[in-house]
């Protein structure tokens, strides 16, 4: 087990892009895990736009258009909030954005972003950073920190948990829907730690046959 953080709980690092519905599912599971296990999530942004910027020509047209027109704004707003108001804003703002983008079906519109900022008591003018590259260096650094832990052949989310020797082991996922709650969340967490502590373990995967269930 890794050394505990300042709270005395085991830190779990979680990288997300607020646009991704699957990262949203995983993040809601991690909040459930916080209730049933002695862990504390530390939130970080990663960017689907940055992740895919060197292979846009290989992507389907619809997905490429989404990355070019919608993906930059939300992560830029979150990183601006972090830079101007501190790390503690990230998790709450992510919850507000994700609830509006996914659960309420508002999508990544400026109106949804402004409403999310109001929901958590942050200045509405942070929404202006959606069209600004002022904090792109910090955004890319946060993204790269997660990628350096897990490798390139992944998407979002990335989580880093304690491995057998106390060093962090990072991986993509788990991808799950709907987000498990209560004891089911605890069991998935315990299994996550189990595979993370297995030397040489890399991947379990099957074809997704169900879309995200926002409950």
C-alpha cells in the first residue's frame, strides 16, 4: 500500500476529460468508493483533443469534428479554474459540468459551462477561457503526467492506484455502466487493487454492448 496523503487516506489519482461519458461513469464510481473505502481521489485534467491531435486524419469525420469544435473548451475552463482558484475546485467543477453535459443532456455548450460555474460558486467569466490558450501549457502538462504513468495507447479516464510495492500503477478505466454503488462499488475497487498488484498484468477487455447509463 502506498503512503497515505495528508488526509490519512490512500490517494487515488484520476485523469479525466469532462466531455467523455465513460470517464464520467468511472468518476461517479470513484466517488462511491470514497464512501466505502479509505481513499481520497485527486482530480486531474487530461484532454482528448491533445491525445488525438497527431492522428486526426485517421479518425472518423464526426469524432474529428467533435475534437476540433467541442473538446478544447471544457478542459480549458477546468484548468483555468485550477490555476486561478486552486486544486480543490477541480472535483466539484467536474461534477457540475458532467451533470449538465451528461445527466441533464445539455452538452458542452457555453450556457452549460456558465451554469456549472455558478453551481459551484466560481466566477462566470471563467467560461471565457474556453476560447483561450492562456493555460494550455498547464493543460498539456497535466495531460502528460497521466500519459507518462499509463502509456500512449489509452483514452480517458486514467487512474493511478497503489501497486504491490507501494508504487503507483496506472491504467485506463475501468469502463463500467451504470456506476456501481455501495458494496458493488467496493468490490470493483478491491478487484482493481488486486489486478494492479499483480506483476505483469496489463489488460482485460470486452466489446461494449451498452451505452452509458446516467443515473
